[in-house]
C-alpha cells in the first residue's frame, strides 16, 4: 500500500483575543507561498496600519521573505521588517512557519519613526 502525505499550512487570525482558522493552503510550500502572500496582502490592505509590518519564519526562507517584502512595499507598507520567529512561536507552530504580522486597525503611534 502506498500512503501519501498531504502538506498543508493554516492561516490563522488573532482577533479580540481569539485565534481562528481563516484559510488552509494545501500542498508543498513552494507551490502555495506566492498565493499565501497575495492572499494576506489582499486581506490587509483595507484599513490596516501601513506604518509597520513584520515578515518572520521559524526557518530560513529567503525567497519567500524577499517576495513578501517586495509585495508589501508595493502595497504601500512603509516599514517592512524581517525576523526569525522565536522559540515561543516555533514551539506552538513547528518548523517551516512563515508569517506576516500587522495591525489590522487604524494607524498607531510609533515613536521610533518620528
């Protein structure tokens, strides 16, 4: 018997203190990374704080990171930072996690940019 392992990744949202599954991406990462980035940008363009956004991952993903940074800047985000996700995130999400973090509501005051 042959068994197939299906790779998948979830897009979750943290809203008002609750984590909810928003979308599931199926297949190897190399096939859905661009779709994931486009999907996230389409969701965050409306009403998001475009002053700052973070792109992070638990393992090195230079191609995905570069694509996300470029597309976020094209979408009008002013300060795009990249980071390696820490132990707490990695423990809860596992290896291969790729994320884009942003504030979904109106602009915030950022003293580091003033």
